[in-house]
C-alpha cells in the first residue's frame, strides 16, 4: 500500500471516529434537553395558568396560550388582604436569613474541630453525629415540641431558629470533607507565625472553603424558605406566618381561585429561582469538590 493510500485510510478512520463522537454527543444533548423539558412542564403550566382567566384553567383540551393574558392576576394576588405578601416576605426573610447564618457558623465550627483538631474520642463523636441522620424527624417531633413548650418558646420563632445554631449532621459532614482537602502545611505555617486556632479557623480556613459554605447556605435557605411543617406547628399568630403558610391560608380562606393561586405560588418560588441562578457556579463547584478526600 502506498504512503498516500495509508494516509488516506488513517484520515478516513479519524473522520469516522469524529463523526461517531459528534453523533453520540448530539444524541446525549437531545436526550438531556427532552428530559429537561419534561421536568419543566409543571413549571411552564404554573406560569401559563397564572396568566389565564379563571374559566380557562380547566378547559378540555387544555389552553396552552391564555387569551387574554392577564398580568393583573399578579397584582390581584399580591395585593389581596388574604395574602399580605410584603409582611409574609419579611417574616420569611427573617426566618431564613437568621437560621441560615446559624447553620453555616455552627456547621463550620464543628466540622473544623472534627477535621483539623486532634482530641480523645473524636472519631466516636463524629460517628454518633452521623448516626443522628438515620433518625426520622417524626420520631423526635413530639418530644421536641414538649421541650420547647416547657421552655415557653411555642408561639415564637425560637423553636425554628435556635436549633440551627447547634449544628446539623449533614452540614457538618459536608464541611468536614471540604476542610480535609485543605493542605496541612497552611495551618502549620499559620501556627508557626503565632496564629491561634480561632484565628486560623476564621482567617485561613473559612476563606478557602467558600464554595462549601455557599452550598450549605443555599441548601438550608431553600429548605427554610419552603418549610411548612415547622411554622405550622410552632407559630400561632397569623401575623408571623412565612410565605408558605400564607399561601396555604390564601388557598383555604376564600376558596381556590386557581389563576390567582398560581400567581401567588410563582411569586413565592421566584426568589429561590433567582438565588440558585446567582449562586449556581459556586454551588456546583462546592458539590463537585466536596468529598474528594477524607
């Protein structure tokens, strides 16, 4: 076989391999796009229904393009006395922000101790901490309620916020894995320079684990924003309700107007959607890097 024929055969095989790779990638992207569209259909239906007149909500066949498009549904829903949006938003922000700060701080402090400090019984305590994740929340629901009632906290945000400052097993595990990826030489050098353990934690370690801290913050913020059971159990005053309880009251008080209900639901979900897209890069980075070592 001549050199030119051999080169042509190699080039042909290379083109075939490239074509197969491109075809496989295209098929994968099409499958992912189809799956993404499938999961997006409920959200699209939420948006479409929020813009419909009430009589078009349950038509058969379904109405996919509302006519007319009623942006006034949002104004009516968010200004309804049955759904005081600004007050509910203020309550929700207070609950989520304060509890998120507590979860991040307590999780980081405990995780640092388990990952970077040597003390007797450390591994046993860490194992006990992890074992608490296997305990269903419903098992501790009644004893916890009785304890908070004895404290006189029922009817306030204290049962929802104070426990956040005592750590969460999942967040402790997540941050511990990230702390263990930091080279020991950094903390050793800081100790040689005379830095205390607290200063090393605050000025050396925390800046290095920002992606993991953001993951913990986003996880808890989303959980607290959507928390229904906790506020339902511990809050008595409707003036202290967060958005999810306000949405439930809006649904049950004056009957269900589904177009207004969907508009209010989208307004409740919109801040979480915006938060995720803003923090997406750090969120995915933290999830990817956590657990590479340990």
